[in-house]
């Protein structure tokens, strides 16, 4: 009896393995061979979505595209998983691993979606027109046109803030897009190679190997941590000559870094950085940037201010967000937006105040939340749910109109009664659907990598809060970000990059 049982268990295991493989295989086949999509129905409303970032893509993910003629406009034909972008600056992760082509994603939607690789240059909210420009290197006969819309979602994100400080745009590198991460990676290597050039003076070596990061928000902190990791695990092994001089400095105007984290984690980060020999210069405000040094005003313990020159080889500028010109222009057109300073003021349904049929999500919208991916993603998902519901209720309204017509013209009492019953049913459904609750953000917590395989996390747990920092948090950080990656493909690529960096080390070539 026992033997037979074993044999059956064995067979069942095999069967489920084959079924599992078949399932995965079919999944891959389906991903690679998308079915034909129904074309947009011109009778439906045109919904134009600007941007392919966190806000817009989260909306598109949940949106039932059969309900509208959906048009997407963005200069970037991919979604970028920004939380892992700092890792791309030193090659812990390759940038393609955190990019998802928008074409593949849209091709799997239920109904076809139009995508134009272009920048929206102006929104005429009264005429309901968006002006778009093809800004890519290759242009056809037509590179400027306009798109009429019935509904518009603005999810164009933000620009890098420089506060008009001279020299920043010319000499500093930002960290927002894939190109930025590539430029930083190349500059780090260029500085190292140039520092070891024959007959280079000691002073010049010191300058070239001084890596300065301005802005102690999470972008600056995560980049400084990654850079220090790169130095410790790779650079100093392959280029031992730079060992003594390579140095990372983080400059922050406020009294401490990571202001959005709890005090305990700020202290932990500062302590870890000190051990890693990253210099933190708080209460230091950069005022001017030249090609070789920055000028910063620091406030000493006695409250005295002093201006100093800090020579650098690499300057990464991470001082937060500023409004895009498109957003500024829209604000200037709408009287109700005259007090908007940081972005488009929206109401609790994310409608841009003063403009009907225009919604805004993410970093370009101001709804009293921090400009984070977490907020943008929740806002996008909220709009998708609302639009899906709106479409359904419009469908019901149309059906109701049709039924009341039937009821009026019905020849028999029976037919009239039947129409009456159906109308009552539909009206009930409509009332239930119209009760859309306003957007409410649910904060899941803040997470940041701080280097040397340590991370900090402020996690919301039921009604309380857990603050933790260290190596266990680092594994939590890794698994959390891995699970949040856009697709299974991204997840596998990121995992392989991590293994690759661990086994072979990071690549120190410059391209
Ligand atoms: P974005 O994601 O920036 O997308 C904007 C989109 O609009 C892009 O596709 C862009 O190409 C497009 N666009 C720009 N101009 C136009 C135009 N004129 N017309 C049409 N399209 C246009 N947040 C977190 O919550 N957790 C993190 O760990 C985290 N890490 C980060 C790390 C880094 C290095 C950075 C830079 C940010 C990080 N953030 C993080 C913040 C997060 O990335 C942003 O809050 C989020 O990207 C905002 O989403 P969005 O959709 O508003 O804008
Ligand atoms: P930020 O706005 O959070 O921080 C910028 C810092 O630069 C501020 O602390 C500011 O005091 C400082 N600063 C400004 N001008 C300065 C000057 N002239 N000299 C010296 N310091 C100056 O910007 P960041 O880090 O780019 O983040 C942008 C948004 O993205 C934030 O909302 C952040 O929460 C989010 N983000 C979240 C991450 C995470 O959760 N892990 C990672 C990266 C970004």
C-alpha cells in the first residue's frame, strides 16, 4: 500500500511539474505573440494621457481601454523604475533592466492605444487641444501637430530644481533619467582615469577624485551610498592608485539629511556615512558652481557664515523638483491656479482646479502629498478606477434613455411594464456607481538604501510606525523593490544584475 502511495505521489508531482511548465510556457508565448486588438471606436470619448512615468503608467495599467479612444504622448517610449536608478550610476544594475518599453505594455491592453513619441508643448484647456512636438533626433515632414481631447490627464512629472544657481546646468549632473545615470557612470570613470594620468599633480588628483553630491534628500543619499560601495568593492581594487584620494562629500543646506525620515534613522544614516568615510556637510548652501569648484556658504557652530571653495571632479546635483514649462504655462492660463507655486492645484478627485475635463497626477500635481512614486502610482490607479466607472455609468445612462423611449412607444402593457422594471434596475445600479469616493493616499512607508548593504525604513504598520535600519532592512529593501518592478522580465533582469555584480564585480569601463 505504502509503495503504491509513493508511486502516485511521484506521478502527481510529475504531472504538476509538467502543468506548471506548460502554464509558464503559454504565458511566455502569449507575451511574445499578442493577439490583435480592437481599434478605438471613434464614437467614444478621446482620453489623452501625457507622460509615461509612474502616474500615467499606473493609470494605463488599470484603465479599461475599451471605454475610450486612448492616446498617450510622451518623449520617453518606456516606463522607468526610478527607485533603482541610483544603482545604475555605478553599474550595480544595468539601466535596461529597469526600463519597460511602452509599446510592449500598450500592445497587451484590451483595446488598441495610440502612442506618439513627442513632447506636449502647450495645453489649450478651453479649446481642448494639446500641441505636440517631435523632439527626437529624426524628424519626418511633420514634427508638430495638435490633438483634440475630451478628457486630458497631465502626468508629465517635474524638472530638476537649480534655484537659478549659476553654473549648475552647465557643470552639474542630475539624476532623474536613464541618460543622467549613464553620464554619471562615465564621468566617475573618466575622473579616475584622468586622475591617474602621467605626471598629474597631487592637487589635481585630489580634485578629480573628489565626488561631490549636492542635496541630502533620498536621491543624494542613495547615490552617495552607491558610489561609496562602488569604490569599496571595485574601484580601489582595480585602480589602487586612487585609494588614498578618492572621496565622497554630501552637501546639504539644512541641519540634517533625509528630513522625511524619523530622527533615529537620520542619526543612523549619518553614523553609517561617517564609518564609510562619506563626509556630510550640513548647513552648507551651494551658491555658485564653476567647472572645477563649487562655492558654498556654511554656518559654523557659532552661527558665523563663511564662504568656501570646494574643488570637485564629479558634481551630482540632487536638490529636488521644479515645475516643467508646460505646467507653468497651463497655470498661467487658468485664473483659479494663480497661487499655485509647486504644481497644478487639484481637488480631491484630482481634477485640475479651474479646468473641466483635465486631471493631473504625480509630481506635476499638488494634492498635499510628497512628490513620490508611491503617491503618483496611487493617484494613477484612482483615476483609472474612476474613468472605468464613469464609462460604465455613461453606458447605463444611454441605455436608460433608450429604455424610456421604448416605454413611451410600447404598444402593450406587458412591454411597458418590462421596460419599467429594467429602468428601475438600471437606476439602482447607476446610483450605486455614482458614489465614487474622493482620492485618499495610503502611505506604505519610506525606504532608502544608504550603502554598505544597509538601508533605512520607516514603515507604516496598522496604525503604528516601525523605524529600522541595517542589513536586515537592506534585504527587505531589495525584496520590496524587486516585487515592485514593473514586469516579471524586469524582475529577472534586476536579479541577474545583482548576482552578476556580486560574482564578477561591477564593470569599470567607460563608454
Ligand atoms: P515621472 O515618473 O517623472 O514621469 C513623467 C513622464 O512625463 C515621463 O515619461 C516624461 O518623459 C514625460 N514628460 C515630460 N515632459 C513631457 C511633456 N512635455 N509632454 C509629455 N510627456 C512629458 N519615489 C518613491 O516613492 N520611492 C523611491 O524609492 C523613489 N526613488 C527615486 C529615485 C530617484 C533617482 C528619483 C529621481 C526619484 C525617485 N522617486 C522615488 C520619486 C519618483 O520617481 C517620482 O515621484 C515619480 O517618478 C513621479 O511620477 P510622475 O508620473 O509624476 O513623473
Ligand atoms: P528632496 O527635495 O527630497 O531633497 C533635496 C535637498 O536638497 C533638500 O534637503 C534641500 O535642503 C537640499 N538643497 C536645496 N538646495 C540646496 C543648495 N543650494 N545647497 C545644498 N543643499 C540644497 O529631493 P530628492 O532627493 O531629489 O527627492 C525628490 C523627491 O523624490 C522627494 O519627494 C523624495 O521623497 C522622492 N524620492 C524618494 C526616494 C525614496 O523613497 N527612496 C528616493 C529618491 C527620491
